[in-house]
């Protein structure tokens, strides 16, 4: 059975079990390994992707649920907000082991797409679903502020 | 102090990035190529004769000026690749933008950890300490050979040459040559026996903040972890394990599992029954319906509450002496006042973000392994044994590990052995098989930080001087029953008592006793090992003693550390930066202090907390001072302190693995909670300047944060935390 949707801007049809979580469909069938497996229960955020611009956990969303919709993974991030987030992540040297960081970047980008001047409370709200066992949280927070500032400066 | 501002003439990172043109340019400049065609090209270049200068096991310089540093240590987030490359590049005077890092093959002879004996492995916060002299010499000798090559070509004395950023200069004749152009000549020269190392004042990378070699690939999803390994024909295996440690397979019925589309084979292995499929999802569905009957004859069936009550009783009986100075019992008997408290610590899972995984390609005469491998030569030997091959026939490709915190360094190589046993049961036909653990497998999988019970008693004189200290520790040994058991001396596993037996305070009568228990629950070192519990017990208890002595907790510690200058200095620095004596806190807030030495690194922390009327605790701020000898990369040291603090906070607040009738009660991040963004305090890190040899920073930052917070909660609320995690209550 196949499911058609837009993956990273490209019309895509994946021939797979429609009950398969989107995470495994993008990783093992579409061949996009940037989205990670951390918990399988939407508890850690390592699998965060964008569905029609919203940050969602792909480990619990069935492939069939994205039919006809827009899915963006870390490999397809090209917006100004995304570039600002990734530049800030490098500037502040955020990652340690790096495994959760695709999900962190996806959540941070989704936040900044909607809120160009997030407060610390906004950041807590948007990012507390993304676990980092290396606890890079202080740098993630600082990097989101840096990215927000750079978006503002270039606007 | 190490200044946060750049050295004179050095651009800040931000400026550097802007000049380099942002993200994509940086990715190019760093040139860190891990996977894909780029990596294959690099490997091919390394093997094509005549173009690459490889004067030792740790670096290669190619004709295109690229410098490849070979890392014998695992990169699991702690910054080892960057640290290793920094040491080599410093003495080589390489251009940092042309330095890349490649992982070393398993080989104890060339790549052994000099701190751990004759094994290749990463642990004990030893990567920088054991590499320091070795890699400085490797870089320095290569530099000397490149200089000789230039001198030979230009017919000038070596003394007239200078080097900077990968280019050799002869000022008098205005000639210059890049490293790459000297490769051919350098290759024909002898490797010098000795080399003069740089004076630290001439360091250009060490002590600065060169960007990490792995960061660019870790922000765009291109960094390759074991999870991401894909090979033609590769299958994915999930293993069904018993729910009680020590249970074994009695029988299984694979009918339903075999009917799932994509499931290829179901095989029994020593640890359980594996479902091997064409995809993770098929293997997962197959495992969900796999029926296994277990033989629990030899299984551990006790509950952790039963174990803890046994431990409490054991603490009243004599143990083995881990340290004995003077007569602690007599000092306590004759004391004007005594103080006593006990502390309880649960089992803890490491829960790295990347669940354990390994890819194995096993055939009749060879075994290839891809993993975030932390104990390469131990894993190689264990894999060889299962495969029935010579260790030399087992090759290991070490990839980035998505965290470890000790989990991937285990003497029994559990996940590697499982993967090899599955490949063997499949037929050892060369099919690559990826063993993937789920988060539930990880939480249920054992190899926890052991559960411990600590009982402490102190005696104070009528002048409130600390005269006697008795500390009893009860819990499992990490090394017993493993290849490391030979390191247990006189019944004392040092990893059970480090931080307690090594207590630095000047106390005339000290007794530290250990009762080693045995359970069926497999245990392992967990970030900062013994000090993950001993530092809490010592630093929470010394705080109680200071309170009983009506002394300021900082001043009380300081007076007992006169003979420990490095420990005293970090304690004073943390107190000063936190405003311990100078900035009062409002009602409902409190400060706590703690200090530790772990793996020869000294760390002190001051925590500030708020406790509201209902007893809810918020950790507002942690000020950290660290002395790790020569700071190789202050930004990475800071990151490790920040991360260690967050990791430790999650554990003291929520972390507990509990057993009910031998079954683990937790399963995933909903009931094995870890720290999240909204709970991360502000962290300030201050690094002691030093020219002593470097020590490690991956683990020590974890040790003092728990007791600093517990002591702060007491200061704010009068409530002592004696049972961890404190979200479950606190008072013993």
C-alpha cells in the first residue's frame, strides 16, 4: 500500500505499511537518516519533524496520517529561521553527542517560525518535549535567543 | 581565570563565522567528513602510496595539506575528538581548518589507553590525560620532520625556519611551503627519537576555543551514528529478553512473529530470542507477537525495597576496611556531640539518547562491527569468543555514540555480544545485521549504577572540632565477576568507595568500611562512578556536621582543607563567584555548597534553590569552579560542567530504577524521568588557570551537584534530603 505526501518539498510516494510510524518510513524507506529514534512514545523529541509547519513526533504518527500533507525533516530545512537556528547552534557550540540535536533544531525552528521573539517561558514551552541527556539545555536556550536576534537583524 | 573574551588579535567565534560566511562555509572549513563518498575518498587517498605522510599511528598529512588525526578514543559528546585533534595540531602547528578526525581501529598495542592498562577504551575521564604527552610528541615529531624536509629542499638550517598554520617559512629568503608540498620529502626522513615540546606560553590552540570538529555535522543531521548505518542486504534484529535478570528461554513459538511481513527469521541466542527482519518496524511487530516461555529458576526475584532493607541491616555489621586512620570508634565514643545520618541511593540507568545498537557482518572467517564502541579491544575479544574467531579477525569501526555515560563501556560487551550471537545464529553468512535496542530494552536492560546504602557518624569535640568520622557503605561491586575483578584489593572494589575512602578533609580519626552485596541485578559504572553516590553522602553529611557545629558550611569545609590547596581553591572560587558571603538571599531561597575530587579533577559547586510553601523545589542557579590542570579547550570544559550538572540534577531529582519481584518497574522516559529544558538552572563555570598536565572533565562535574542542591534545600526549607531521588520524598 502506498502513501503520497510532500517530503522536503518533493511529491513523494512511499510503498509501505500505512501503520508504520512516519519516523521509520522517512528513515528506512525514504532514506533520510537525520531524524532519530529515541523512545518510540513521543516522550523525548529526537524524532521531531514538521507536519504542515508544526513540530510533531514522527515516532507515533502513522504514515497514513500524512497523506496529502507537507512533511519536512532536518534534511529539508531551508527557511531563514532554520538557517539562523543552525548558525546559532554552531556559534554557541551547542551539540555534545549530537543525537538529539536534529529534533532540537526542528523544535527550535518551528518555534521561531511563529514567534520571532520568544521569552524564556516560550522556549520552555516549545522545547521541554525534547530531551537532551548531555543536558545542552542552557546553550539551546541561549542559541534560540541568538537566532531570534539574527532573524530580527536581517528582517 | 580563563577569560571568556578572545586572546588579543584572535577573532571571536562569531566574527570568525561571519567572515567564513556562515554555516555551509564552516562545514567546508572544518572538513569533518565522516560518511559517504568524501570519507571513501579520504580512505583511498590514505592507501595510495607516495602521497601521504604518516609518521606515526596518530596522524596523516596528505599532499592536499589535509591533516587527519587518528582518534583512539570514542566521541560520545565529551569532545574527545576535538581535544585529541587540538593536542596534535598544537605541536604540529597545523591549520585548524584543515584538521579532520578519523577513528582508530581496535589495536591495544598502538591505541591502548595508557591510563587503563593494556586495553583500548574510553573511560574514567582519561582521554586527555593519557593522550597528552603521547599526542604532543606525535605532533611535535611530525613537525620536526616537515621542518627537516623544508631545510633539505632549500639548503638552509632548520633553525632559520618558522611554522604557522600548516606553512613552513624561511624569512631570509622569503620562501614558504605548505605541509602538503613537503610530504614527499618528509616521508623519506627518519622519525626523530625525541622532540622538544612547546612552552605553554607559545600555545596557539590549547587554552583557546577552536570550534569542535563534530558540531557542523551535528546540526544538519549528517553526523553518522550506528542507527544510521545502512548496507546492501542489511537486516534489523530486535531481541526479546526475559523480564527478570537470570531467567532463560524455556521454549518459544515463532508462528505469529514469522507471519509478519518482512520478518526473515527468528533465532534463539543465549540472552533471548531474536526477530530478524527487513526493517525495524517489521522486527518490532514480530517481537511484539513473539511468544517466549521463560525458565525463572535462577532469576533474581527480589524487590529493591527488600534489597534496601537488607542493606540497612548490613550497615550495622562489620564490613571490610577501605580506609582506617586513628580510631574513629573511640573518637566518636568520647566525642562531646555526635551526628549520624544515613543516605539511600537507587539503581540508575544511563539512558543515552541513542538506544544501544550495533551492526555486525559475520562470516566464517571474519567479523566486522560498527558501533559507538567504547571498549574496543574488550569488545573485540568478547566478540571473537562468541564468533569462534581470533581477535585479529574481528574489526571494529567506531562511530559517533549518541551518548553513553558509561553504558557502552561494559566488560561483558553485552550489546556487542548479543549482536554477534544473533549473526551467528542467523548463519554467519556475511549478511549485515543491525541489533537495535528500544528505549524499553534500555531501561530494562540492566548494567545500572548500583543501589547503595550509606551510614555516617561523626564526633565533635566540645570546641566543635571534627574528631571522628565513620562511614559505612553497602552495595554491589561493579568489578566483581568481570575481567576487572583482579583490581579488587583486600575485598575493596575501589569504584564502590572512591570519593569516600579518599575523603580529603583533615579529620584525625577516619574509618570507611565497605559491605559488598550480591544480587542478580547486573551493574556498571555510571558517569563519575563511585562519586555519583559517595560525594553525595560525604558532602550532604559534612553539611549536617557543620550545622551541628554551628559553623558556616563553606567555612567549615575550608578549615578542613588547609592541606588540600587545589580543592580549597575551587571551593573558595565557587563561593566567591556565587556571592556566598556577600549576597544574601531572600526568604524561601537557599544556597548549598559541595566540593569533590574525581579522576584528579577538582570541582566545587554552589547551588541556589527556591522552595515554595508547598515544598516544590526550583533550582535557580549553579556556580561551578573546576581545576582540571591545563585547560585544553575552555569551551568544552564549560560544556562538560554544564552537561554534568544537568545530568546529575535529573538523577537526584527523579532518577530511580526499582524492582518489584525482580521486574523493573520503569520502562521509558515517562517513568524514568530525566532533566528537561524547563528544569535546567542557570549555570556559570569558572576554570582555574593551570599549567599542570590536564585531567578529565567528562564526569567530575556530575559529582557535587546533588549534594549542593540538597544542602541548598536545607538552607531554604530546613528539610534534609537523605533518600534519592528527592522527588519521591527525601527524608530518611
